[in-house]
């Protein structure tokens, strides 16, 4: 059975800090290495958003985040519909914040999010910078590693659960040991670096979910030789900055 997946990169010209594009490259290459056909589209300001199996949105500075917020809000109903149909979303840092209800800066107007996650973010006085190790309850291996650089404090509510529990670093808010959020097939995180190249198990999990959405069937991916990726992953576990 030949497989196909469609991936959209949302606003890469504005939200692409700290190697976030590497997440999309990782998803595409890990599909191609398995002979899974990839249909890829970049969505920039002014573009309409078509239906896809997987959507990625990266992080950016406040100026870029403000510009994206208005564009993204116009697509709220469409993207909510896609979420409820099983589409996969991965948002990093600023993108993660905009997937919640709002981001409230200190000295600027509140940015409305698109509420894919029941979460909100407010500006904090301290910037969290450094390596992060967090432990999940749904991946194998259970650890995620990455690099955070944010001052926003994110709080989860309702059915949105943490992506992982922090063992090194600060995570969502530096208080409750949560890192990221997840609801249905929507995943948000503060982990840059980029995240997926050194967490191949998470990349494959997202691909499997996206294929399941497209084919309405459970699909198990062929194994790849990830020795180098896991060497990198393991070298960063609980490594402080």
C-alpha cells in the first residue's frame, strides 16, 4: 500500500526562530525515507489555508507574532474544524501561544489565539533560557529534549493536558513543572533547537497520527536507523544550560 501525507508550514517567513524549520525538514525526510509521498505547502500572509493532515507553526518575536495573530485568527473556524477531524498540529513557542486563547503582553494589546488548546499565556518578568528535559506518558523513549527561550507564562485548563513533565528547565511557567500542552492531535511546546531532529520518536508519532487521520486506520511506521539521532538525544538528557 502506497502512503501519502500532506504537511503545511504556517507563516515560515515570520515565525522561524532557532531552527524551527528543521522540524518540517525532519517530518518530510522521515516520510521520504519510508517512501511515503509528501505533499507540502507553505502558508504565508494573505494565503488561504487548505485542508492538510499535519500543520506546523514555529516561534517568533513579538512583532512577527502580532502580524501572524491577525492572519491566524481569520482561519480560526477552519483550523478548529480540521482539529476536530483529526488533523495534527505542532506549535513551537510563539506558535504554541497562539494555539491557546490569548497572549497578554506587558505593554501591548492582547493577542487573540485560535483556541485549539484550552490554555492562555501572560508575559512574565523573567526570561527562561536553557536546555530542557521533560518526560511524557505516551512516547517511547519517554523523554523529550530541547532548548527554551521565552518569557511568556502559559497555563493549561480543562481537557488540555501537559505534553510532558519537566525534569530539567522551566517549561510552561516555571512553577508547575508542566511543559507544553496537548489536546486531541494538537501539540504545543516551548522546545526549540530544533525539536524533532533529536526527538525522532516524537516525529514518528506525529506522522503516524497524521496517516491515521488520512486513512482512518492505525499505521505503524517502518523503523529507521536512528543511532545518531538517539546519540544526540541521550547526550542532552538532564543537561543543564
